[in-house]
C-alpha cells in the first residue's frame, strides 16, 4: 500500500459518512440540538458539524454556534503573545464597553451621529497639535481604516498637487515617481502600484541603519518626483528615518532647481511614540515643524492603543489637500465632505481613540511609551548578554552608538535613565545570531528559534532584511504596551532555554525543524527577487511554476531534505537549504547543460586532435576540468562540501588553462607589425599580459581557499570576493580573441561581416564571445543582487558563460597563426584558380560553395577532394574545351597540393598546417634565400623551421613552373599583397 499520497480531509469525512450511497450528515442547525438529555447536548454533540462552504438551509441556536466558533477560534495564536504585530491587543474594560456600546455606528453617517463626528474632529485636532501643527495654517485630516488607507490618501494628494503644478507650467504629467526605502511597508509600494506612480525603491544598508539613505535620495529625485515617503519607525528594525536630513536635501534641491518636492511621513507606529518620549525622534525635527512635511499618517490601532480598525492622516494645511480629492456628499439628509477611500468605517474605534487620548493624557501616553522602550532595551541587552545574539535594532545603544561591542557592553542603565539617553526608535527588538554563535554552532538555524518559541505560544517571526541586505535574517519582537515586565522575563528565559536546547541538539534532529513554513509578517514584495527571498523563507514556490507532485521528487533527487546531505551544516554555504524549488530546477538543469556541452566539445576536440600539438591537449584538459563542477547538485554524502569545493578547484584551474591557451594563441602577435601596437608598445603589452596572468594564480588560490571555507560553513568571505572573479578570469582570453579579429581585419582588409560571410566560424566565435560576456555580466549582477540564482554563485549564469567561453576554443582549435595561414593559402589558391580557369571553371554558385567549404576545412590539402572535381574530364582534358581549362586549373591545383602535401604525404592523416611551406617558397622578393625558415617561437614553427633552403627553392620552382605559365611571378606579387600579409610570417619575426 502506498502511504505517501495526498489525503483530502473533506472527502475522507464524506466517505465515512456515506452509507447506503447517501451522505448522512448531522448539521448543528438540525432540530436535535434541542435535546435536553445533558446540559452540553446542544453545544458539544459530536454528531453535528458546521456548514463550511455553503449557507445552510436552516440556522442553528446562537449558543451552539457561538460555542463551536469559539472552540475553533481557540486554535488561533494568543493576541497578547503575538509579538510579531504592532497592532494593539489590549484595551481597558471601560474602553471596550464604550466600543461595544457604539459598535453599530458608522463613520459615513455623519449627520446621524454628530456627537461621534465631534469626537472625530477633536481627535484630528489633538493629533495635529501633537505633530506640531503651525499657527497660520489650518491642519485638516480624517480617520481611516488604518495607515494603509491614510498613506494612499497622502500619496494621492502629492500626486494631484504635482499634476496641477506641472499642468499650470505647461509640462507633461506622464511619468510621476515617488521615493521610498527598500524597507518600506507594503502599503507604500501598494500606493505606487495602484495609483500608477513609479516607485523608486532605494536600497538600504547597514551603513544607513537599514533605512532610507539621504545621499541616495539626492541622486534619485527629479522634476517628476511627486514626493518622498519617509518612515518614522521602520517595520523591519524600528529605526526612525532621518526626516530632517532628507528635508534639508530637498531644500538644497529646490534652491538649485526651483523644484519643490514634498515629504509625507509614514509614522504608522512612530506617530504615537515620538511626540511622547524623551527621545522624541532622536533630536532632529520630523513633523509639521519642518515646512517640507506636508502630511503625516499614523495607525490609531498601533501605538494609539486602539483595537484594529483605525488610522489617521493629517495635512499641515487644507491647501495641501487638493479640491479634486474632496467629494461633497448630500446623503441621508445632510451635506458632508468625504476624502477617504472607504465610505463606511467603524465609528467605535474613533470613539475609543478619543477615550485613550483624554483618559491617558500626554503623561499617560508618555509613561506607556517610555515603559515599552525600557522593556525593549531590557530584552535587547539580555539577548546580547548571552553572547549568542546581537541586535540589529539600536534603541538599547547609547545615543549615537550603532555598533555591537560584545556581550560585556550589555549593561543595564541607571534608575533614572530615559529613552533620551539612547538612540531614538520604536520599541522593537530585531536580533540575530551573533557571528561567534554562527561560527560555533553552524548547524543551528535561526528559524528554529522562531519555531520552538511558537511551540511555547510566542509568535516571533524570523525573516530576511530588505532586498540588498536579505542575507541577514532577523527575529523580531515588537514590545507593545501589553508586554509586562513579568512576561518579558518569561520570554527571555524561554528564548535562552530554546537556544540552549538547539545548541545541544544534533544537525539531524534539527533538520526536521527547517523545512516547514515560517510566517513572515512583512513579506510584501510580490514578484522578482523579493518574492524569491520570501519564498526562501517560507518554502513555497515563488512563481508557482512547479506542479506540487513534482516537488517531493525534486527534493529527493536533489537531496534537499536529506539531513546527511547539504554541505554538512546549516550555515550560509549550505546552499540547498537556502535554495528554492525553482533554484534547484535551474541549478540541476544548468549543471546538466554544462556537463553535456563540455562532453560534446571534448569529443570534438579529441576528434580533431593532432599529434604533438600541445594546444589541443590543453583545450581538452580545460574542458575536462570544468566538467567536474557540473555534478555537485546530484551528490549526497558526508563531506559533500569538500566535493563541491574540490570540483570548484578544478574549475579555477580550468580558467587558468583557458588563459594559457589564449596566451599560446596570441603569442606571435604582440610584436607583429599587424598587431594593434607598435613594436615597443607590443613588448610592454606582452609583459603586462603575462605578468597580470601570472598574478591571477595567487588570487585564484585565495578564492579556492575561500570557496572551501564558504561551502563548508566556516567563513563568508567567498561571497564578497565572488563578484570580482571575472576580473581574474576573462580579460586575457577576451583580449586574445579581439586581437585575432583585429589581425585578420588588418591582413585581409575585410570588415567583420565580410569575414563572417567568408568564414562562418568567425561569426560563431564572435557570438560565443558576446554570449559568454553577457552571461558573465548576469553572473556579476546575480552575485551582488539575488535575482535568479543566489549570491553565493549557485546560479546558471556562470555555467552558460563558461560553456560559450570553452566554445571559443573548440571553434578555433588551432593557434591563430595556423588559422591565418590557412585563410591565406585558401585565398592564394582561389586567386590562382580564378586566374587559371579564366572564370570558366566556376560559376557564381560553385564559387560560393567553394568558399564555404574552404572555411570549414581545416586542411586545405583536402580542398579538391571535397569539391568533386570531374576527374574523368580532368584525365581527358582534350575531350571538351572546358575540360581543357579545367585541366589547366587542375594542374595548378595539383601543384598547390604538392606544395601542401608534406613530403611524407600524410596530409590526410591530419598534417599540421604549420608544415606547409611559407610564402617565401613562392619566391617573393622579401624572402632571403639561404635563411633557414625560423621559428617564431611557436611549436608549429619549430617544425616548419626545418624546411631547408633547397626545399624552399624546390617548392618555389615547382610553383613558379606551374603558375608561371599562366601568370608572371611579379604580376602575382602585385596582385596578392594581402595574401602576402597573411602568411608571410618569416619577415615579421625579426626582433622577436
Ligand atoms: C511603517 C508602516 N507603515 C504602514 C503600515 C500599515 O499600517 P496599517 O496596518 O495600519 O494599514 C505599517 C504596519 O505595520 C507600518 O509599520
């Protein structure tokens, strides 16, 4: 029996209830609930179930339904232990009573509930004054359902004002943009998307304390910027963003350009903290005291201390709220103005807000906020004192200090200290494992802390920081007013207990904790890398590409869930643990692609390999070494990390060999007169080429070392160096290939197109270079930003780049000199043929075929075999006039072959072109008889160099005899200057 199948519980129950082909269901609403046999019969009768998906025909008694729903809701987490949320979970009994009494009141019925509307207006006024409303301005605002709605209204007002201003100036309004940090809450991004404004999301970093960086704001604004969203209290870490600094930058910009860019402050949490605490917003101004701050929002249901359902937006002056957004309603007998997105909204929450404001007063709020900050500091310091954790939030560090100085720094403050002694921020504790902890216990993952604390009923999310810093995962506790010192004490004890347990557990047992989903409160980005980062967290497919049935198979195949696999441990180098399902598919595909392509290229190399040609052996070696690194995703054994890095070592060696091959190819061309450089410069370039190439060796060794340390979870340095790897890998071979093109262009005077048309292999070579470089660029981007493929190099891009890089060698197996010579010989042969056959031998089409064949044949000695000469005709040249001409041509061709055929006649067995006679055997004037054909430093030439003067003369005579009948040598010389350029290697050797 197969046990591993999906069980649908609904179907299962239906099956069990099915007797005699009918479903016998007892619904709670059926009459037998009126059974009085036991006091519990109506509520707990096990035969009754609640209708789930369709409305029942008949209702059910209130007490029964109440009890059943209550029982089900008991499965929820406890709001008070939901330490992930900023939203209030406690209100006093009196406030609750007020709310219950006014639950039925709707904010949209202003005329019906004037008293409630008065309270609403008072709240707006109180909050506006708390936020520094200025004399001479008429602040205006409204309650909303939360900060999200308020943010959308603030954004809309900015967009409309910008449109009106631009239209008045006769400018276009087509491309509005808005600035925000990558740490922005989803509501801000939603505004941009829903209301068609380009969101310029600026990266955050440790340096900017994971919040909007004023410098980046400066670089990102322009005339189309409708405003800047500045967050007072980042959802991730609780840091306040520097409103005043950003305001100053916008002031400077306005002074320079005349463009006035407003600020909207998203003070969802901070709006009810900063005004009350001693720390304020850390010194600088953040509210309406800054003229550039045009609107501010807050969530009444966060630190406004009301239950969920109320937010606030205030504009500093009614002029800031464009008339266009205000609707005048004549409804239910009255006239009212509406500028909210929702029409009906709960009134009870507004009443509760007013209750809090007047019941607590300024000092009440102040005491609560100071207390929350104190508790948050206590938690932060306790966590850091363990040495296991370090805080990413900074509210527990002395004002102006932002670095963790070690556990000894975690001392509790003096009795009378206040938040003013510390960095300002939300009472949020964002913490992570300390570096020391990660080093000592690499098998423990942070998400396990979240999961184990969940078992103790605390809800504490573990999630990655915003894009750009997503490598850092944090656990986050929002210290709300409802967290008593007693509860805090318990939380600290439980966290320590859980961490101790994790330290003692072995990797195998812990692995069970790592696969299931973690809830992340902040997981707003819906596509691209952010979705991917979220996915990596919660184990769901980001794009839903994979059929669910395939996923377990994939995991099994790629050892995803096998605790004995991975790179032994649970650190960053354990790439499988971090990879999404799509990553696994892409990785296995790309490794297969790498190995497959390299096998084919190796086969081609072997098939074309010629004896004594070292170059070919190197090319094969390069391919074989790189191949090994396309296998690790299928491996699974202890010490797997060593295997991964071992094959990576071969890959690094393969790069070095590739560059060695590039050197062997380019060697003759540095001081050549056709090279890109003058002779003296050429020597310099050669020296630079060689010395920098030599320098890559220690850097490669360093990175091999880093690779071992990373994939065995010892150290992360590898990831920082990785984006720079192309610098130690690519410049040499790319330079070599480009030099080849340059020399060919110079020799033949042909453009790229002509060259590619003549010899398609150059087209393929060029395409391979371009593709390789493009994939390298993608690899670099992927190593910095996590889009497809992770920043640790587990991505398809470098593999694609490598395949096309190796292709450049496979396409040009021979050294360039041989390649050029081959082209030169073909060219001469063709010119000779044309001359000899007086254009009758080949028609246009034949000629094209010939040239194509030329380009494909590495051995011009086989040229005629492949062009199907009519040998019968050729043997009886007198039979027809064309035959005679062909005969002449054939004679000439044979003489060429004789030149081409080595003396031992083994051309068909793969004679090196290097053995072919050089141009001086054509008897050109620049050839000095008596001088031995000298090698130019290349192995091929060593062999060619053995040609004796006699042989040269022989060849010269032979050729001269054959060709001279048709065309005088001098004439040929003038006719073939470019050919001379191409193959006359002898004369350019001087001085080298
Ligand atoms: C900075 C920030 N802005 C906006 C919001 C959205 O607020 P609301 O849930 O009240 O719509 C939140 C919620 O956490 C927040 O932290």
